[in-house]
C-alpha cells in the first residue's frame, strides 16, 4: 500500500511514546515498557514516516539533478523615509 503525499500520517503512536518517555524521565524511572501491540503500532508509524521522508528526499534530489529548481529573486529598496 503506497502512501500519497496528500495522505496524512497518523503520528499518534509516536506522540504517545514521546509522552511516555517524558513522564518516565520526569519521575526518574529507569525503564519504560511497551506491550507488543503498542510496539507494533510505533514501529509501523516510524516506518511510514521514514518512507515518506525518503520519498521526499528522492524527489528533491531528482528535481535538483534535472535543474527544476525555482529561483526566487528578492530586491530590497530600503523603503521610503517618512
């Protein structure tokens, strides 16, 4: 199943993991535990995020190699004195 750029990625498992780590750190816990379902959701979400980033990087590198870069020119005239 391919993910299109317009399809949002559900990052809730990553956010929940980060909150769990933050809570464990603030209470000086030495470890955290994840049940297998939570770990699988986290792994799947991380895989989706990394796949999306890799695809975006490939598109960027291909467009740079073709010279598809858009040049934006900005001129500053200093404005007017009131």
